[in-house]
C-alpha cells in the first residue's frame, strides 16, 4: 500500500470513531494550548516589566562623589556643575541633571511640612519620565538665574494647601521665599514604603546659592540614548571624570557610578527561567496526551484484529500495517496540535483582558509545541503499530 492510500485508510478509521478520536486528542489539545498561552502571558509580563524598569532607571546612571559605601570625604574632590556639562557632551548621553537634596521645613501661612527638597535641572523630568500635573516645570532660564521657583509633590500640596490650587502661591523654605509654578503628577509609595510625592523640586543653582552655599553636587543623574549601551556609557563617564579629576592610573576613583543594569539582568534571568519552567510543566500534559493516544491505539488494534488478519491474508506486509497505525497516531496528534494552537492563541487573548498585560505570541513556542505534539504521536504510536504488525494472520482471522 502506498503512502497516500495509507493516509486515506487511517483517516477513515479515525472518522469512523469521532467521539473517541476527539477524546483521544484532548490531552494534546490541552498540552499545546497550555504551552502557547503560558509562554505568551509570561513573555507579555516580561515585556511589561522591561518597560517599567526602563522607565524607572533602566536607562539611567547615577554618579556620586567619594568611594562606594563611604560617601564624600572632607578632602575628596566633589562633583561639580562643570563635570555635568562635560558628561552632557558625550554622544551616548541624552539627558543630564545635577542634583542636591536636603530635608527642610516648608511653610505656607500657618501650615508647615518637613519634606525633601531636591535641587535639579529641567532634564530631571525626562530622565525620570515624571511630569507636572498642574502648572509648569522650571526651565533652563530659571536655572541660569537661580530663580526662587519651586514645583511641589502631591503630598506637600495636600499638607500645605489641602484642596486649594497651589499655583502662584508663595511658600517659604528656610529663610527664602519661593513661588509655586507647578505640581507634579502622583507617583505613590515605593515598595519600601517611601512616599515619592513628599518632595519639593527647585533649580539646583538656587539650592547651591540660597540653601547650601556650595558649588558642589550630591549626584549627577544621566540618561543614555540607548539602554543597550549603558555599560559603554558608564566606562566613558568613568574615563572622562578620571581625566577631569587628574587621577593617576594607580589612584582609586573619587566618585562611583550606580546603575540598575545588574538588578534588571537578574530579574530578566529569573523571568526566562520561569518561562522555561512553566513551559516544561505545561509540556507534561502533552506526554499525558501521548499516553492516551497509545492506550486508544492499543484498544483499536484489539478491535481491528480480524481486519488486520484479512489485510495480511491478501498481501499486506508488516511494514504496511505498522505504517497505517503509525499514521493514525500521528494524525490524531497533529489534529490535536492544530486545535491546541487555536485554543492557545484564543486563550492568550482572553487572558489578556483579565490580567491587563499584553500577551506575546511567540512563533517559536507555536512551532515547538506543534513539533513536540508530532513527536509525541510518533513515539507513542510506535508500540501499538508494532504490536499490530506482529499479529499472526491465521490467529487474527480466527479472532472473534
């Protein structure tokens, strides 16, 4: 019997027992659908995490004076505005913001609030992807003039003004009066419980002259053009600052650079492991489905013993019998695989509406699960096919 004829015979055999064939493929359907949907949702979650981490510092560097873990020593060369301007000229750098901070009392009328005062530049909002909700953020002219303007966080607005509009009001920070020109959008608390909205932002030059009386900086915050080049940019900044600070090759850095690259890479590694783990767990149902195919095929061999004997009597060889039953097993498996792909993709889309994150259908997971389903059909179909081909034709004809 040629191959097309064997396929037709196998198809008719499967079609003659529709309910049993459908139940046989159920394990394969569930397995393929589970692999595709779980991988799609996991990759969608990874994409969402990547976007959030990038917006929360995945493309940023923070340069601090002194040695890591020690801070600024009295005789250490501190970071300056000129250092920030030199870093800004690097091609791989997009935004640079000098920064200083201190805790001060902010007063309006008979209300006051102890809060964090941060001196920074207009690039701060772009680096942190954090913008004003009302009013405006201060501009470069305000920085150049060291203007007494400020932008308030939501918590400070609530503590000082309640439900009043703070724009245009004047608050006092230390001995200086500042005009409120904007209110930042709400960020909420960090995982550690710190209120990110309990903050007042002013030009860093104003902070230097009016509050601290210094020309140094606490931090230089840097955003790169391409997150993939963040480590190269870090090396460039290190070399630039060493040259600017006249450090000899045998001298340690009097500054240190922090980034989230290591943390992000570890999170992505964990995500990849979870994707593989969930995919492997889902694949177990494919194996269970394969066992179901083998069992049903064995039942089929028992039911069709006489048919096998007749075919052998009219000239069918062991190879022909084995090929037919193997084709039946593979057809069942592939049918289940195709239905499973449709169910998996549909399930991913439905799950997206409940989880809120995008599902990313991976072509690799589709082809891998479908190919695995085919292999399952071959592997678990071999034993029933061999058993059918080894039947004694005389005994088969006598079988009732």
